[in-house]
C-alpha cells in the first residue's frame, strides 16, 4: 500500500495495519530454502564467480 501522501504518522500506521489485515496470507517458505544465518557460508570468493 502506498502511504507516502499521508503525513500523519499515526494515520499512516492505521492505514498500513488495515491493509495488512486485508492482504492475502503469505505462503510458507519451502522446506529446502535456507534463511539468512542458516545459509552455507563461503570462505573466500574469487572475483567474478558465483557465491553459492
């Protein structure tokens, strides 16, 4: 939801909360997809190579 034109902070928060309630629920993350800290780390990245 675009609330840039609303200057009052509390009013903007109310609008965003309403929009969040109306929005369809997000799908669950797939089982095989790692999130941030669970991702495999790389020791040293060569220039121009894929990270993972």
